[in-house]
């Protein structure tokens, strides 16, 4: 799932030079709730640079992008360049579909989850799509995503009070795995195994 | 000279140095010569300790060797992938470095290059396994090495006072099964806890040499800071009280030395040696060792 | 291109995992991001059946949606010893955590495409795009003309190509273009200024606390307010400060439909040539669920003929009255001066007599609603007005506060309740302040987070009182009656002033390019729509919606006349993309936004395959047709009209 942050300074620096048509994507507004903030930011920009804006959705779908580019063709021609507030996919898709210059107004962040708009299970679990699932060895807690270092063979020495050295609010993934393995009586199964990640998958 | 050849024959004493953030390291060599010559059996060189970029541990180990000391090459998994790790370890062999200390390493966010990419391609267990393979004449991808395989004494680390202890013993066992031959511990401040730890280790893992980590407490602030922020470290209240009692004495380092000497005396019959982390106070090591009767 | 998401582990490995296990059950996730077919795209069963007999299976949509699937998972896992899961890593972990047992995973999760990239690459909400994003938090697209260096370059280089490309192809794969060559081509071609700075990645990415805040924010907005729903652009600022005013053009002719309410149409009691006044009863309620209708003008009955009904959108009989423009009030209108002295039955008969119906949109006859067959303890006044653009209830709450509260007293007497809640969405903060100043004991003003459809009856009751209206039931089943603010105002007018329902406040609004005159107008029932359109809108309107942007109707023919149900007339932009057929890609969003906790994608599939057998089990009758699913659908499928069509079929079958 994607969350967005507006690149305020970069946008302000960039708009002085050209005239823009702005696309604001609200496709994932139910994930990150930033559409209204983007709208008020866009409305605050100088009108001599931001000639028009439209709120659309699913700029990650090339068919819809073509439809939008056709629908707003005249307004885009008048402006000359396009500024897009969406995740990187939306910006790239528009950029490859039109011969005008396309710019992004946002940084894209990742938050756990792939489908829908609700972060699954309170964001407690995530999957790194590693291609070689370790869950059968780690009592169904993913070591790659629950450990800050993505360690595969147990905790590092940085755990204090069950929390990760990277952030005192973050649980140590391996301590959780260990407790679970103990609970299910499976500690012995991985003692002799040495796991090494295959990044080629 | 491999440390494993010294264990059980004598009480082994090692210390460590953290190289500077610069390339002119001669003064550090001079300090080591002045304060550590003939006092320690080997010197560990930390690898970008606390994720702060410093002069490389491999280079420092080579300089130590050239100056007549026995180095322990500390390698972390934070900064290099498996290719570079194996490469550097082979390089160490060429310079006569025989002792390794293999750890996972602190995360980059704790250091001074927060933006750096944390690598962690391998971790301590898989790195120990990798070195074992190199010693058998093969790299991690299964290719045969040219010439004779290198030979090392492999060390690892453990935190005997961390909780829950079982968690850390679990990892310790994996390191032993992967090929660790001795352990250097995190700082010990509670002899009873340490002795209990040793007891469990002996019962479950048999004979494996342990070097207890010792430092000299410099101040109450240092003790409190470590309790708050350093994993695996627990300075008990009564020691903090002792530091508070005489401000001048603590500042001079004498209180710290007395505390550490006492700890050493209480635990020396239970472990195979100590590892002194001076944190800059190389000049006090001599006093500590004499007071501890070593 | 279907995003694989996960594949089965090798047969050998599965065999090893299961060979010593007994009493096995497998939970299959039906997978996301692939074209919807009923066939599970991976065939696990054949392999497993070779190993074991009697394996129980459970197939679920979107296994990681724990809110939705928890009960099903728990009841499946109850008597099974070994639970296996076939899904991506998230689904496996969720199942294991829910059942608090170890599970066996039969699958490996895989990246959407082989990228060689150093980064985690993510796809968007479409299965026909080979562009990805790494969520790197410092977007470089402004330097690279829209081609991402992180996902497209296997080394994720930021400062130009390495020396490994040959003939424009990457050293990693001869089929793959060198991303940086493409970037330089685009920069040159489109005339971008080439940036000469040195770029260094920062991996000091989202601090855990930032991520934790984002997740908390998502959960609050998506689930804690109430499960499902969507945050629309409100567009209420266009009319929220406009005082209620009478629509100042007198219609020459009004045509008042005999169906102004839910239930049986009223029966006309006038004939051609009759003289009528404002408030004269012209049609009588027919049966229990029906309502009276009164004239909104004074003049002469010209005809009773069929016209296109704006809501039903078919021909329906209407009483045609010529307006004499004098607005003379019906002299014989009944009026009892002190309502406090009346019994509840008398109050009810006034409400029946004056033709009051629910003005929130359902136009259910109010006198029926106020005689619930079960005891009620709470009255909820619905001032949420969760549909965008509309400010009818809002303006009434602001301008007729005293009247509203008196209307509430009337209702309290009729229903014999002590507890009254006025529920208002928090986008109307000033209105809430005004209500708080005016309120008396035992009336609670509740401010609710603005989210559509918070004002839907069942959602509102669940949120304010925590009571769930049972399937097939009504609010009185949980001891509640809900009344819309406009209805309460109409009740006040009827009981205190003796005025029957002949006109109502209507918000006229829309998107700026189409609207000349915005307003909250008091419009007489039967007013020609064309009159309002000419006065308020420009020539080139795209879409005209009556009675709500989400749940209202789109009128194609403007040759119609207003009815009691119309609370808004909106000229809005066409929603692009819904005309062409796109198949469902199982993105899971419709399930996440459905406030009634249904699976709209299943209804779409039933419609497309003409399979009606599962509809009841899927709970189609629970659907309130709010339109959240259609609004968020990433394939832009017109889901609501499909559901309406399916419901009709069910009735016929």
C-alpha cells in the first residue's frame, strides 16, 4: 500500500519555470487520506503556473490514464507540462503515455499490505515476497519483515526489554519468534539449520 | 597464535581498541605499546563500532601484527555482503591473522551515517558457517579455494545478563553448532547472574571457552546511560551507589577499578578468561589487572 | 498480466511437510490481483490428495482481511489438528495469529516480476501495467523524466548508467533495456533540464514511529469510525453559508405525482376543473403504508395524466394544476393551537393528515414509522447529511433550531421516549455549537467523524448506540426510531402551525463549471425541473442528479417535476471510466469499503455469469445500495446497477 508525502519545496522550486496542468490521484485516498491536503496545497499555488487541476483516480491503470489524457486534452495543451500528485506508478504511467514533460509532487512511502485499503491485521504482519518462505521454521512469524535487520538465524545482541535497538517502540521480531517456537515445542527443529538468503529469487 | 591454544592452559586476557576516524593511527599503536604490551594475550579491533565509520579493523589488525601483538579481527555483517566478507577474511589470513570475532553488528541508524544502506546479507551464524566452509577449502557458493585453506580460531559474542536468557542461549547454541570455538561476552556486572549463565552453558553445551566482558565504570552517568540504552547491560543499583559515594575517587577511576577487580575475583574460577573493554582508558588496565591479582 | 503473489512449494517439500500429519485442513486464499474467475488459479488439491485422504478445505477471499474472515477461520480450525495455509505471507501469519496455533505454509510468496532490483518492488491497483514503484520515500522521477531508476535499474543507480550496458541492453539480462539510456533519451526528447547534482540514497527511511502513526491513522479512518465507507470530497462549502430562501420563480403549472412516498400511491380526490388552494388535500392515502398529498399552489386542476416520474423514471400519473400565482391558503385547513394538550393519537393523526413522509430520501410515511410494533427507548435525529454537496438539514439546524427542538418534543411525546440523540457529522462544527447552545436536558448532541455513509440508518444506530439491527429487521427491533432533521421540521410545521407538506428545502449545487446560481431553495412540490435548471445551471450540463450524488438518480430527460423525495438537484461532472467493460481484478477494495460487510465482487461475478444461486447466502438483501463499492472500484464496474438488477431477479424468482 502506498502512502504519500507532498514534496513541498521541490514543487515550489519547479513550478516557477513552466505552466502546469495538475493531476491529483485519489485512488488510494482511503489508504492515506492525503487528497484534501494535496488539494489545498495545489489551490495555494500561484494561478499563473497552475492553470488547471483535476482530481482523478487509478493513474496506475494505463487505460484510465489514456482516457483522462484524452478528456483533458485541451487544458493540457494550454498548459504544456503536467504535475502529478500520486505514487510513482501514476507519474510513470502518465509520463510514458504523453509527450509532455511530467513531474511528480509527492514522495511515495510503503505501508504493509497489498490488497484493499485497510491495512491488514493492524499492520502487525507483512510479507517481503522473498520467494523462499521461512514461516514453517519460524512459527509463522516472518523474520525478514519483523526483524529490522532481516536476520534469519536468531536475534542479534541489540534486543533490550523485548524491543529492537532501532526503535524502542518496535518489538524484537526474533524474540517473538522464539517465544512462539517455544510455545509450539519447535525450538529443536532449527537449531542445526543455518539459513542464508537467496536474493536471486 | 590461536587463542584456543591458550584456553585451559592459562587465564586468557584480551582487550580491544577502537580505531579512530582518520588514517593516521600511529599514535594508537604507540598507546597500545605503552599500556598493553605483555599485559594481554590478544587485542580485538572493533569493526566500525556502533555503526560509526572508522579506520578499518583489518588494516588495524595488520598494523598490530607488524608491531608484535596478536590481533583478533572483528567482522560485522552490517557493511559488507558475503562476497566482500569472504574476501576480507582471506586477506586477513595472508597477514598472519588467526583469530576472528564474528558478529551481526549494530544497525546503521545507531551510528553517524544514518542514511547508509544496512547490508546484513549474512548474520553472525551464517558468517561463522561461511568461515568454517572457507577453512574446509570452499567458498559459500561451493567453489574450491585455490591453495591451502585458511585456518582460524572462530570467536562469537553472547550477552549473559540479557533477558530472557533462554533467547540468547538459543542463538549461542546455533553459533556453537555452526562452528564458534570461543565466546566473548557483553559486560558483566552481576557475578551471580554470570555464574548461573556459565552453569547452564556447561550443562547444555559442554566445554566452550568463555571470556567475560569487563569495563571500568567511569561515572554514575555512564552506568545510568548503559542501563537505559545499551542492550544486554545491567549495572545493579548497589554499584551505582558505590560510584556515588566518593565523587573524587570515582572521577579518578579508582572506584571503577575496585568494582571491576572485585567482579573479576568473583568470576575468574568460572570462566576461561576476561576481555577488557577500556573505552579509552588504556592507561588504567595495568592497575585493574594488578588489583584483580592477574 | 496476473500478479502471481504466491506459488505452491515443490511437491517434494509439501510431501515432507505433511507426511506425518493427521486430520489436515487447508485454508486457501483465492488470491488478489488477477482476473476474477471462479477457478482457483493454483491446483493444490490433486497433489495433496495423493498424500492424504479426507482433507478439509476452506476457500476465502482476501485471507488477510482478518476483520472479515476471523469467524470463518476460527470455526473451520476448531476440530482440525493440522491447519495448512496457501496464501501470501501475510495471510499465513494472520491465520496463525488468529487460531493461536502453528500452521504449515504450502506456498512461497513471490515478487510481481523478476526485477533484479535491490529494492522491494510494488505494483499498483491494475494488472495491466508493467510499471512499479519501490516506495523509496525520496522520489527521483523529477530527475529522470518519469522513469524510475530504482525499479528499472537492477543496481538502482541514481547518477547515470554503469559501464555494463551493451547495445542499449542491461548486463543483467539481454532482453532488458538499460534504464539509464531510456532516461537520457526521454530527458533529451522532452526537453527536460538535465540535473547535474550528485544523488545519494538515504536508507534512513520511515522511522518505525512514523509507520506506526500511518497505520493507526488508517485503522482509525477505516475501521474505528465504522467498518467500511469512504471519504468523499464534501463540496459543501459551495452552499453551506447560503440561507434558505424561497425559489423565486413561480411555476405556471405544477404536476404533482400520486407517488410521493414509499408504499401505495395516493388516490386523487379532485377532478378536472376543481379549484384548489395551497394546502388543499388533493389525494388520499391508500391503505396503511401510504400518505396524503396536498396542493402546493392555488389554482385550478387541469388534468390527471401520466408524466415521467423523476425517481421511478417511468410514466406515472400526476395531478396537473394551473397556478394562479396568488398563493391563497386553503381556508378549511384544520389547526389545533396547543399541541401540548393533545394525546399521542391525535398528534399522530395530524401527521398522517398533513402528508408527512421521511424527507431523508426514503420518503417512508412518518405516521407509520412513529407507531412501531415494538417498544422503543431512543429517538435518533439524523442530522448527519453524509451525502456531498447537500446542506438542507444543515441549514434547517442552523436557521430553525427552536422549531427543530419543539419538533423533537412532539416526537418524544408520541414515542414516549426519554433518550434523544441528535447525530451530526463533524464537518458541521458551527452547527454543532448552535445545537449545543440550544439543547435541553436528555438531548445528547453527538458529533460523528465525517465519512460516507455515516447517516445510513443501520450504520448510525450501530455507531451511536452500539446496537446491530438484525438482518431483515428494522430500527424498532433494537428499540430505536430514527427521524431526519427535515422531517422533524415538517412535523413541527404540521403540528404547531397546521401546515401540510407542500414544499421543502432543496440544495441546488454542483461542480463550478455547470452552476450559475447555488442555493438552498424552498421549492414547491410539482415544480417543473426545467424551470430550476434554466435558472440555476449553464447550458452544457454533463450529469444531472436528483436526491443525492451517491444514492440519487441521474435524470436524462429534464421533462419532469419535483417530488417530496428530492432533497438536492446537482449538476456534476461525468465520472470517467464506467462506460467500457473491465473485468474485476480482485483488488479487494470493495470488500474493505462495504459498510454492510458484504463482498460486492461476488455479486459482480454472479451478474456476469448469470448465476443467482448464491445471492441469498452472500447476503444481497443486506445491501443498502450506498455506492461505496462502485465509487472505489479499480476496474470501474457499475456495481450498484448490477446489484439492483440481481435483486429484481431474486424477487421474480
